[in-house]
């Protein structure tokens, strides 16, 4: 059993963050573990409050995992402050962590800031230790400090982000107006395009968390970056197609759709 660690915030309604990560990892057939960086008061309508955890308890969580269990890969989500980013960086370097997938979380779907403005420079430094970083287009615009209007801009932004030191960059195309093609820039400079169809779905809570967790899980199982992204996209496409409503706003993905259907739930 491969062991995958998520370092991220907690989502009280279970659609994103730590909860979505653990669900995804379980669905991908790996053992999920967690280090919680913040607790959010959150539902399908959005994030209403955030409580960051202290650097000490974050450091102790990381120590508890790494000093006992071999970690095959890591997914990183919400790191909201300079202090938290530095704490995680120091620990990952100390324990020589591998297969690090970074989802550079900045905003919730209701535009609640999940990254402090003063922490952006530190986040860029942190990205340099990653195996793969997975920004969407708005996040890539912030990281690369440029506007993205077309596919050439996406590739330029990916190269700018690669200058931070990260080996591979996947810029997700969900915010594109023309299509939803994702662009993967590999360590060797090769560019791979993942063509996908636009899915008209309301319930897309936790898509970024889910994809990055799926990729981290697949890397842990020995897949290449390209294979991990390709298979991860297949998984999240199915999860979006089988998403469902649980509240008044944006509902979760169908992480365990086969199990849900076997339980007798009607998704039609």
C-alpha cells in the first residue's frame, strides 16, 4: 500500500481540502494521511471564517508522520501565511520529501482569500521544491505576473513559473473561453496538451484539490508525470460528470461514484 500525505486546510462540508484529498486518495487505491494547516468554516455557499493552526502543531504533525511512516508522495494545498509556508518548507527539506505536488490555493469559489497577500513571494520560493505545480489560469496569472489570453500566454506563464525551480507545471484550462485544454510543461521543456470537453456542471467544489490529490496518488504508484496527469484527468472528469447537490450552493464531486451507485443512490 502506497502512502500519500496531504498538507492542506480542512473543509467542514467535506467537498474540498483535506476531506476531498483523503476521499480521492482512497478512491485511487493509496493510503491517505493528513497534516492540517488551517480549519475553515465552509459550506456549499463558500468560506465564512478561517483559523490558521500554529506553526508548532503543523511542525509536530509533519514530524509524527515522517519519523514513523514512509511517505511515497505529497499533495500540498492551502498554506496561507509566510510562517506556515516556511514551516512546511523546512520540514520537507529536512525529511527529503519526494513526489511533491503543489496546488497553489489562493481563493475559494466565493472569492475568500486563502493566501495572505504578503505570503505570495514566499509561496513562489516554496514552489521551487515541487515536482509538479498545478495552477488554474487565474493562479498562473498571479504567479507569472502576466495576463493570460491565449494558449501562447499559457505556455509563456508556465515557463516563467518553471523559473522558480519547480520541475513540471500543469496549467489547468477550466477557465479558458475557447476550450478547456490543459497544458503540461515538463522538466525537459516538452509541452503536452490534454484536450478535454467542457462539462456543464454546477457542482464543482474541490476540483483543484481532487485533481492534485489524484496526480500525487498516481505518482506514488510509480506512474510518470504525464501518465499521472492523464489518468488523474480521467478520474476527475468522471467525478465532475457524477457530481451532486448537498446544499444550496456548489456541491461536491462524485469521488466514490461506483460505491455511491452500489448503495442505491439515484443520480439520474
